[in-house]
C-alpha cells in the first residue's frame, strides 16, 4: 500500500513538473547578417596605430674631422626597427547588405624615433666629439636607415598585409564582400 501511495505521489510530482515546463522551448536560429554597429567600428578604430610590417636594420656610420697633426674619426653602429602601418582611427567603413567598403589610410612610418639608442655602440673613436657632432652622426644613421628600409616594395608588402588583415576582420563580422581602397 505504501508503494502505491509513493508511486502515485511521484507520478503527480512528475506530471506537475511537466505541466510547469510545457511553455518553455529552446530553438537555434542562424542570423542572416550581422549589421556592423558603431561599437564594432569603434572596436576596430580603438586599435590605434596598427603595425603591418617591421624592419630591423643596423647601420655603421662614420665621420672624420681633419686636424693639423692627425685626423679624428668616429664610427658607430646604430640599430633600429622601422614600423610601417597606419592609425586605425583614420579608417572609413560603410556597409550595405552583405558588403563592406573600407577606405584605408595610407601606409606610413609609425614612429620617427626608431633608433634604439641603448644598443648604439662605438665601433671606433679617436679624438673628442661634441654632443652636436654625435647628433649629426645619429641623423646620418637615421637617414641611411630610412633610405634602405622605406622602399616602395616594403610599403607595398605592408599594404598587402593591411588589406588581408582588414578583410579577415570584416569577414569575421559576417560580411561576404569586402572592398578595400
């Protein structure tokens, strides 16, 4: 008799729980298109300066000062990393349907202070040199690094990297057609 009463109570509780849960349902619906919200655009712009290529370089730069009895010479090795990219705040993004149009800013040198002065080494030094003369040598090294590294080929490679990155990011938002200018 106790088993019958227990079975009846269990059946009533199960029936009550099923009745309470009859209006609950779960469904999965695939979103056709994610609209690029201002928040999404801002998240891309918040990246700030975006590097697409870095080029490490070292330059041996020398200068000679003619003297009456002997010549003074200063030779130094400068190390630097030139970074190419753009500021993401300058991106212009518009969307229509499944297409996104991106106006990409021009690739440029991100920081003009690219020489690592802590790694600069004297290669050879004779005589005494002023701070102004050392600064002139530094500027000579900077110009040589720019000439060697800021080539059309490097700018084109950085641009291709930027276009690839932007395309991948925009496509991850659900846009199938991405046009970058």
